[in-house]
């Protein structure tokens, strides 16, 4: 019922407004029991220790933040600021100790009954406000650079002391202050990457279709390009491969391997084994002759065959003085091309016989 007493909600039936306030009528102070020593200038308040102390009566440690019912009393003034005294009893013994305010240094001082527990720490670590000395205040007032330095450090401290949620809110506000522009930028970047991706996919698909792969070909990378550029072929091998490709394109599908290549160095026996022929000067010259004849035949076939028109520009050799001219034969104007009649030959014979009979 203590809270009920403090609110003064009960009015006795014999009270009326002409008798004054309810406190005057009952004969009590509005602060009730807290004002029992008010005639001595003492008010009972709830006081919280500003730091840890050692009690001189029981020599026990009382931690910072412990609350007591203290007797508050005015002791004097520092200029216009009153100096207050808080006297309280230890909860572990019967000892009384007193703590006073120090307006000059903005601190609390243990006046009697206890001693301060010395704890060396940095105010920055405990997130306490660091009070500047009078000399520092004077330096900031007279030196503009010192004032600017202090303001800059204060801004950095406030920025670093912000919570993670506050920093996230600031970042979100900074990034999405103009959502239309940011969305436009994201869409443009997405369209550019999409076009590049579709182009790479089309190139990979064309390579797979050209080579005949059934699986997906990956896009070209810098490592693949360097590895391909580092691969070197023998010039003689490249020439031989180009000549073989010409022979394959110009030759018939039923041509023999000996006539197509002309470079065998062995004989196939009836048992299926290959007997190597010893290389002599005559065999070497014959191989050169066969290779030359194969080259001439291939080039001639590429020029004459109408079905290889599309491959002439790709596989034709540059003209030189040693190139062979292909003769072109024209039909004689005196010769006539016989007409071949359509239909059955037997019917034609019967018509001829009937005409002769007639």
C-alpha cells in the first residue's frame, strides 16, 4: 500500500475542500516518510554508488551501482553550484559512510567512513565521458586548430561508436536514396552481361555443330588461347597434311590406297604381314616422281571437277611458271550431236518397218 499512500487517492468522508489539501488535513508531508528529517535539512533519497569502495567498518568491497537510502544534505556551494552530501549505512555492518559531490572536478569524493577502490582504466574502454582539464578548455578556446582537431576526433568517435544496426541503416539510406537510378544501373549491367553470355553460347554452339560434338563446348578462356598459341607444328608435317587433305577431297571414294598416297614403304603379303622394302636411290626417286604425279593430279582434279568448285579457292595453289595449263577442248562445229528419242526402242523399230512397207 506504499504506492497507494504516495498517490494520495484516499479522501476521508469528513473532508471537504474548505479544510485545505488532503496532506494538510491528515497532517503529513507529501513525501511521507522521506521527509521525516526535513526540519534538519535532510531528505531521504535513493543513491547509487558511482564507483566501488572499501567499507572501513567491515573492510568489505561494495561494488559500483549498489543502491542505498541516503540522507541528502546541502554542505555549501562552488560558485552557484551546491555541494551535496550523501550519508548512508553499510548493508554488511553498522558503519556509516559519506560521499560528497565535487563540482570543480565533476566527480564524487568519499568524505568519511570508506575509501575509494583504486582501479586504473582508460575512460575510453569503459565508454565514459572524458572530462577535459581547465587547461584543455582554455587551449581549445584560444587555438582554432585545437578546436578543429577536437571536433574531428569527436566526429570519428561518434561514427565508430555507432551500433551495427545504425551503420546498416545509414548504409541502406545512402545506397537507396535514389532507387530509380540504382535500378536503372543494375538493369543496364544485367543486359550487357546477358548479351555477352548469349554471344558466347552461340559461338560455343557453332563450334560444336561444326566439329560434330554432342556435348556442350565451353567458352574460350585466356589459358586455352595461350596453350593453343604455344603449340607449334613441323612445317613439313603441315605441308604433308595439306597435301593429304587435297588428295582426299579430289580423289574418288573407291580409289586404292597406293594410288592415293603413293608413299608406302612396304609390301602386304598374303599372310597379312608387311615386309619393309629397303630404301635405295631408285626407290627414293620413284617416290618423288609419284608424289609429283599425285600433286599434279590433285591440282588438275580441283580445277576441272565441277563438284569441287567451292573448294578451289581454299585449296588452290598460287600460280607459278611451273604450273601446268589445263587444256580446254571445244566441240567441232561440223559434228552434230545425235538425238536420242524417248520411249521404247521396239516401238521405234515397228514404226520404221511400217514406213518401209508403205
